[in-house]
């Protein structure tokens, strides 16, 4: 006789299952489970077994709310959504588990796409109404689709790039022309990348804090980045782009010296005979020399006579590596260094790392879902030529129906 059993899982039991599911991911990983616990959340890994075999599960948090607890699953549960009865079975078992603990409702957001778009906002596939309707039929309430960037863990819209058919050469060819130009410039400028140690995380915090103040979003505290570093271990990559301005200035001086040699020879030729070709080259090299002089002067204006001899961080980002994808989480860039194009080198390098690791997908994570040019984050991400994806969204599955209705009514009255 077939039997279902709902159990609390250990991280060791959960990790192999989550790693092998296409809709597994960072928010359902054992690392995220440890992060939640270390930050004080009431978190559990709850699985459904059938005849002893694990067939579904999730990292679940129990959050205190007015009148009970919200039972929250971000980007889950992890299961086969083509098995039409499995989600309902899992939710019913979770409901029975959570009810004695004060559970009011289950809030979940399947890590499944609703619709894929091109960069102009046109759908390239039909919306997945079938899955959405199937979930609603089991009694789950679909929350309205929304647009805009979110401060929560679950993005309504994401931007991703499929890397399965790409290699180092074809990856570069897939970018927008501007990105190719910016990457060449980072080489010319001597921009370098490295990963930060835990002791260097205050430098990452300073970077994200500066960016947050400038663009108006809430930054994470240093403690968060430190706990994240500890819990995610080798899967977390705190990557920074740096430049050594002494080397940069010396390189610019070397270029100017070579241009001076060319200008001297051309000047000698022009003194003997004026030609259109030589005059054109002379003017072109003169213009180039002036541009390089301006670059040096800009650094001198920035630092005065105290040009730092150490490498200077100009941009950075935090990435998480999972079997399903590489995810781009938090980032920052110092405005005064934007012309060195550090963020472009970071993204390109991490995509190459993704390909080298054999991961199928690169997830840029959140965008607003607006295609009218108002989303600067989307403008940056789409230069790497991926795809906007509208996720299936969030659902609520009542545990105590009357209390859930009262809670929702109260929230509407309080307008929050």
C-alpha cells in the first residue's frame, strides 16, 4: 500500500534532492536554511515522502503575524508541478503540520515561469495559464501580479541568460556592441577582479552603502554580509573590480610618449612637405594625446598629489553558485569610477565562470517588468542579451479559513 509521510528533514537529507530538481535554487538551499536560522528565523526543512522516497519539500519559515503565523515558502515548494496532485498533497500535509503551531495560512511562490519575454517586452511564449489555474483549483489564492522592484526575497520579474550553448568566444559575440567596447576599455585601463575575504567585507559594505544612498534603496547591514559569507561558504562570491591609479597614470604616460614619437616623425615630414594624409594622421594623434592627457588630469583632480598607491575598489557584486544557476544578488559601484566600466567586467567574468562550472543558467535576478525605459537596472542587464521572465507569482493557501479572511480584511483596512 502506497503511503505518504510528512517529515522534518536534515540538511544532509535535503541537499541532494534540492540540487537535482530544476526548480530548486538559492532560496530553497540548505545554505539559505542556515542563513535564516542564524538571523533568528523559525525555519524548518519539511519534506513529503512516498514509500520512503522523498518526492517534495521546502525550506519553510514560520513568521509571527496578527492572529497566528504565516507559513512562508520562497521559490517553492520544490517538486514536480507536472504531477498534478503532488502540490495539493504537499500543502495539505503542511497545513496539518502547521495548524497546531498556530499557522494561519501558507504563502508560497513556485520557482516557475509564467511568461518569457524579449527585451522589447513582447511575449515569446504563451503565459502558463494552465499551471496557474491548476494551482487555483486546489484552493490556493493567487495574489495579483505586480510590477516594480521589490525589497522582499521573491522577485516578480527576473532577467536570465541561458548559457548552455555558449562558450568563451560565442559569449562575447552574444553581447550588445556597447558591452564589447566597455570590456576592451577595462583591459586598456588595467581593471582587475578578485574575491574578498571575510575580513574585507567592510569594504563591500561601504560600496553597497554608498550605492544605496545614491539610488535610494535599503542596504543590508554588515552583519548580514558576514553571516551570508559564513553560511554560503564557497558558494558565495564577493567579487570586486579594482584599479591601481599609479599604474593607470603610468600606462597613460607610456601611450602619450609613443604618440609623441609618432607626432615628431609626422611633424618632420610635414615640415618638408604638406600632405593630406600626414596632416590627417597628425591631427588624429594630437586628438588622441589630448584624450590621454585629460584622463591623467581627471585622476589628478580627483586625488590631487596623493594618488593612492594601493589598488582601489571601483565596483563589486555578490554572487551565489547553485547547481541550477549562478545568481547575481547585491552590487555597488562608486559613481566617480563609472567610466572604468567595472560592473561589465564583473558580469562577463562571472558568466565565464558559470560556463566553466557547467551551470546551465545565469540569473541576473530582479527587474521591474517595465519596458518603457524607466528601469535603469533592466537597461544594464539587457545589454548582456538574456530574457525577461515573469514568474508565476505568490499564492496563499488558508489553514484557518475564517481567521485568514479576517486577517486579510484587517490588512486592507490598515492599508498594508
